C-alpha cells in the first residue's frame, strides 16, 4: 500500500533519507558503514548486496542465463541484456537537453556527457591535481604516475596502461586498416584517425583558442597551444632540469640523454628517436610526397616544405633580419643570412680545417679532398663534382626579362638580375659596403679580419683569395711565365 500512499516510515539516521521498507534501509545503511557481508567463495571479493554477489559468481562459472531473442547472444545479468536489446531496436531513451544527443545504454552515460557542457570535473588526481570528467579516465591517468601497465600484448609482450591502447597496438601486428579516405585513398586503423585526416582535405579546424582565436584540427593541438599562453610546464627533466609542457615532449627529450633511438628504418637501418621522424625519413625511400600545392600542384615530402613553398605564391616573407631589415620566406634562409653579418662558420672540414657558413658548401669542399664526382652526364659519361657541370647541350633555359640574356640555372639568373636592380643584399657589418653576391662579401671581409686561408704548399706564403694563390704558384712551376711577364710589363710602362 505504501507504493500508493507514498509513505516512507524508515528514515536513515545518518543522512535522513527515507525508505518504504526496512530491508531497503538496511541495504542503504551499508553505503555509509562500508559493510560488505556477502563474499565470493572463489576469489574472496565482497559485496553489499546478495544480488551483486550472484552476478559476480557467474564470472567464475561462465553462466549466462539471459539470451537475446534476436541474435541469441547470452548475458550473465538481465541489465546487460536490456542494454544489448537496444542495439537491435536502436532505442536511445536517454537524451541530452542541451545538444539533443541520445544515449543507448544508461543514464550514467548521459550524466557523464552533461559534464562536457557544464565543464564539471568531479574526479581529481591526488598526485598532480589534474581533474577528469569520468572516473575511468582518472584511473587510467593514475597509472602514468604509478607506472602500472595491466594490459599485455600476447604477440610481442609489450604492456599498456589501458585496454584502448592495447587494442590500438594489436592492429600494428595484424596490419588491418579498415577505414579508407575517399579523397586520397589512404587507409587507417581507426575511424577517429580517419576523421582527423579528413580535415586535411576539408580544411576544417573546429578547435579554437579563446585567447588569440587561432584554430586547430585536433583537440590535442589546441591543448598544447594553450600552454603557450599560460607558460605552464609541469614536467621536468631529472638530468638537466629543463621543463616541458607535456609528458610526451619530456619523454622525447630524455632520449637525447640516453641516446636511445628505438625506431629503425627497415630499408637502410638508420635509427631515430621519434616515430614521426622515421615516417618522414621513409618517404626518402618510397618517394611519397603527400603534401601538394593547391595552386601549382607541386608535391612535397614534408608539410613544412609545403608551407615554405606557399609563400612563393603569396609573396609572404615573415622572417626579417634585425640588422639590415632584409626579409625571407623561410626561417632557415634567415639563419643562413645572419651568418653573413656575424661571420659565423659552423661547418668545418675535418681534413684541412677550413670553415663554411653552409653545410652544402662544406659538402662541395670535401669533394676537393676525396676527388668524388657524383654527378655523371648521361650523354657522354663524364663525371663532375658539382651538379652545375652537367649541362651538355649548352641549354640555357633561364632568361633575364630585362636584357634577354640567358643562363643555365636559376641561381645564376638571380645573381645577374641584381646587376639591373643594383640591389646589394649582402652588406659588410664593419664598413657598410654592399655586394651583389655573398661570395664577394666573404672575400671582402678578409680585408678587415686579415684572414688568408690559401697557403702555398712550397713557400708557405698565404693569400686571401684562391685566384691570387693560383697566380703565385706559377712562380714556382714556371707555367705561363711569358704571359705573366707581359701582363706585369703593361702595368710598369
């Protein structure tokens, strides 16, 4: 009768909540006392209610007395069967009043979803204070502190802190990629990764920074960006003390101390610290260029190379020299340019000690010692130490728009154009004199520094130019002495 009258004569003396039956009150009291009088005879685990013990016992016996009438799948308790039946009926009885999203299984899922809208995070980590919407997320997070890894791969033995990470890892053994991109055909192991990939084609960036308005394709990218505003760096290196905003960045940094390079190229055996670096390296073997320019169609191996290329079309030059004000489209080009002001030459020859501003210049120089000539002409078979020597036909495809003079390569044309514009991009930081070419500035700087890098092997006299050394050497060899005498006589008439 109390179900009709609403009478609840049995109150809880601890919290004041009332119940219609003494038995229900007794069960409720156990939530306060922590009493669990029903124990499993197999594993010893205890429970507050006898019904919960009955359900638990079926884990050991394997008993599944509740069958689905549609697919005949069986369940150990009636509640799981009820949730399963909704997968056939598509019934979603739990609806979010904010966004209208419906949930299939239980009200608990709806309650967890509601916290996305309210921002409520009930579960806090006692170690670092980080908060979570779900208790399950807190449990997984805590393993990052304890180092506990409960889930083990049966194939390779690798262990993981969550079942989700193990499940994703298992696909690396099977090689199964069930989710293809309809735009470029690339396949992925997980639907979520495909959705993230699709935003590359659509340009969608749904995650925006409320501070500066910058948008991102991935939620994780937004979180990393937010730390640039807060300056928060919770993860410290125990070796050098450097701080990082993310645990993953710290892990990558630690490998610089240990020298660990766990990612190996199956083709050439080269090892890398990061999986992403290995992926980029693999493209040098496969020739894959997944990043294409939408304007001219040129493709690139790396996203950064495409970004730099796009500035050719837009004319954007965001990197400026603080000394002379010259702007560049790429940060690397600015770094090389700065060496013309500072005189820095970080690349040294291990044979003769000569230093260079650019790594490519050092590579070319080393060939003067080794005699290596890696560039061969397909027409006559002649080999060269520089790629520029390969022009066999005399072809000069690059034309000056001002005087119609033609050149064999783009670099020579660019140098020639400065003779029309009178642009002198390379300035001496000591006397201010400008030069069209960096090589001319390099020679000029030796006047101020007194540097004479070219020495005679016979008499040890030094010179600041290679051509001066060449002329001097003829005084020892006697080569072209008549012509040299005639030249000297012209200046002493």
